[in-house]
């Protein structure tokens, strides 16, 4: 039986008097690629913020590697292997690509950082070509690649991706999803939050549907992709 790495139970998150997440429960097991889909405003990003310690939950439990992580800051969680690529990328625009990747390894004190940067360059050849270029001069898709590469430098046990395809050209969207699949096949457990339900569920082993702050459906990703309710609500059918 697969080991559960991340378990969220009864999560509630509020902004003032507005309840953004209303008792969400889901889990991510070792080796999985799990997709959390839903429309804009469904509560997906807020859920990730609560998991990673940037938005305090009102109620519920969040366990990582079998231990509660409620109240811990993002820096503590990165050290434990829970790493997020936020919506909007958040690259260090005045640093080079190589310097951004080095920043991803700031918690490490081993001797393999340069070796791991080269591994990132294998996944993202475009970054290698421009390794001395300032991040702020890159396209949105290239910055998304850099943000993902930087997260990999932290050696995540679970990689959280928040809307990695948002705002990108169709060609770059294809590339980003190829990379997500590649990262997963290389052994990284992934929780993928996406509005692009079709692409997300095609990649995933399991999926969850979030609507108005609640998990309304969950299970095998391929079955969700074929479900008439999912197809009507998220695939325009």
C-alpha cells in the first residue's frame, strides 16, 4: 500500500467573514501525480496557501509525512520537502537563471548543488542556453520553467504546482505539461492545481474536483475525465 505523504482533513479557510474553503479533505500518496481541478475562485489556491503556511486555516488538519504541520512557516516546510511553485512564478527577476536555481538550494549544505543544476538543465534545455540571462528578461513560459527548476533544487518530497499553465501560449502550455509529466516520471510526487481540467486529469493518476470551497468529487483521474458532470462543468460539453 502506498505511503500517504500529504493528508488534508476538514480544511476550512476564511478571509474575514468569507469562507473560501469549507471542509476540504484529500490526500496525496507517494509516487502519485494528483490533480485538483476547479473553476477560478473555487478555493484551490487558498487550499495550497493553507498547506504551505502562508494563510492560516480556520479549522481542520494538515499532515505531511504523518505529522501535523499546522502553524509552520513555508521555510520550515521546504526543509521537510514540501515545496510549492506559486501562481505567478515569483522568480528573482534581477538574478540570473543560475542564481535563481542556486537560491532554490539555499536550505542545502551538500556538495551536489552544481550537479543538480545540471540535472535541471537536462529537463529544461532552454534554461541552460540562457543560464547567465536575467530572469526578468525571460518570457512568461520561460520564467515558469525556471520557477519549477528552482523548486526541484530544494529536493521536494511533494511538489505543489499552482496553475502552471496560466497565461501561457498554447505551445508553451504543451511544453509545461510535458515537463510536469517528465518530473513525475523521474520520481517526484506532484499535486497539480489547474483550471485546465482536461490536461490535468490526463496526466494524473487521481483527481479531485473543487467547487465553491468544497471537494465535490474525487477518484481515478481517467474516470473523472469521462464523468458527464465533469465534462459539462469543466470541459464545455
